């Protein structure tokens, strides 16, 4: 199973998402892909793993973020490289088995 995570969704992202992914990676053997700003996610991974990244965690770069103060429909149309749009597209194309996001609920709908 491949789990896709919106690394830029929710409060305290990407740190909270990365910390949760690391805890999950220790408990499960499934692949975890964190989608979002690769540089920020890499920094968080280093902070929480002390430089030893779990083998079952990888990063998929997305250069844009949809915030909660944007019109969801407009943001989806304009921000094609956002972590939400990219994650949903990956799910649709069979590149993952599930997508989890704490980001914009309206954009997810």
C-alpha cells in the first residue's frame, strides 16, 4: 500500500505531518509519500530523524499550497502544482492507495 500525505496541509505543516509520518513509518511497512515543498519537508525530516530518514518515506515536490482563506474552486483551478491537487491526481492515476490531508476541506471536496 502507498499512502500519500499532504505535507503542507493543516496547522504546523510540514512539521506536524512529518512527525506523524515518521511515527507511522516505524509501525507499518507501507510506503509513505509526503507531498509538498521538498526543501521544507527535508528540513523537518532531518529535525525529527536526526538525519536517518526511514526507508519507507519519500517526498514528492509540489511548489504551491492552497490556504484556507482562498476560494477552494479557484485555488484548485489556479494551483495545479499544489500539494492537494497533486495528491488527488496521483490517487486518481493509481500512484497511491489513499490520500490524507488536513488542508483546505473545500479544496478536497
